[in-house]
C-alpha cells in the first residue's frame, strides 16, 4: 500500500522533516548571533551590522536571518532600525533616554521597538502650592483670580510592565479644559496639537532615590527599590514655564545617555579653586 505523505511530514534531503529543519536553522542562527555579540564584546546601543552583512558572515539567507532576528527582538536582545545609521543594534531590554534632547517617552519607546502605555492614576485641578507658584512663576503670569494647576499622575508601562511614575503640574490658564482630553497620550504631542505650545528651554535634574511606599505600590516593586528621578521645568519660546514634572523610573529598566564636547568651566570660582590647589601641590 502506498504511503501517504502530508505537508507536515514532507521530508528534506537527509531525511529531516521540513518543519524541524526550519526550526533547527533558526535555532542555529540565534546561537550564532549571540556568539557574535559575545565575541565582539558589543555593548547595548552598539551596531552589530546590516542584515546583508550579518547574513553573509553567518552563511545564511536574509530570510532565515530575519526569523532569528525576530526571535532576538522579541526578547529585546537586539533592535532593528531602518534609515541612515540603522541596522541591527544590540539591546538589553532597557529603555534608553538621551538627556540632551527633549522627546516624549512614547516616541523614545517606539524608536526602540517597544510599546509604551499610560494609565492615569489621578487627575485633578487644584490650587497652586507655594512651590508651584514659585517654579511656574504664576505671580508673574496670572494676575487676579485663583492660581490653579492641573495635578496629574500617570503610571507608564513598557510591554505591560511598569516603567515609571510621572507627576505633572500644569498652569490651568495655559491649557483650558485639559482634563477633558485623552490623558493616556503624549502630553507634549497634546500641548503642540491642541494649544500650540512647544518646549523651548527645558531644565532637568537627575538623581537616584529609593522607592517610597506609594511609589513602590504603583510601580509594583519592593519598598526601597532604586529609582531614577528627573525633576523638570519646561518653558515656552517666550520664557514662560508651562510644565513642572517629576518622573521616577525603575532604575534597572532605564539607561540615560548624553553627548557633550569640550570642557565647560562651571564658574570662575571653581577654576580659581582648582588653580590654587594646583599651586599648593607644586610647592
């Protein structure tokens, strides 16, 4: 009796079932890619190469390589970027934020192949506190009437896991009816599209802290977990502060980068102190 061969049992040369051969090929390419990253001692953010370059190096087809890259991308071991300077970038699942530029978190996450979601924890209009009045310069810009701010707290998630806790204080006179908007979307995109407000100058302070009980509960971590806190004041082109924000990130899930060139003397005093110290050492 003639044997019946289904599509699932179709054989390739060497007697290996076609489906198993495809899985083995992908597994081999995944192993070779990980070995290549390890051998080159590539750090997160460094470029592994283009698909064409890597496929040629591994002796595989680009179609087979893409299957392996998709698997590594799903575990956030690599990121595929298109365009100038693109290619296969080594990753370690941390969200990378460049502190030289002003970008919204959704844009940063999307560029790195990650999905960011926001959940509104609280959103109220409230009288401005003394620090709000001072840092948002409300005495200067709000004449008469109540000095109110929007107090909004959101939890940001990446791939379904908590990443950060964001508290924003916004002058209510600049953003009328802001609480009626979709507060799960990018605030900076909302500022631009609905109010014509764009950040011109942004001052940020970055420091490490330990999670308080409330922060730990909202971020689903243990109390005392290391966090990175950014305090931010953003100003319009005419110099008015329009945002006072505090963002706290789970430290193990973030990386902050920056680029600068040259040495900047912070003050004449610091330079004089350094010169005096050098002279004392020479004596």
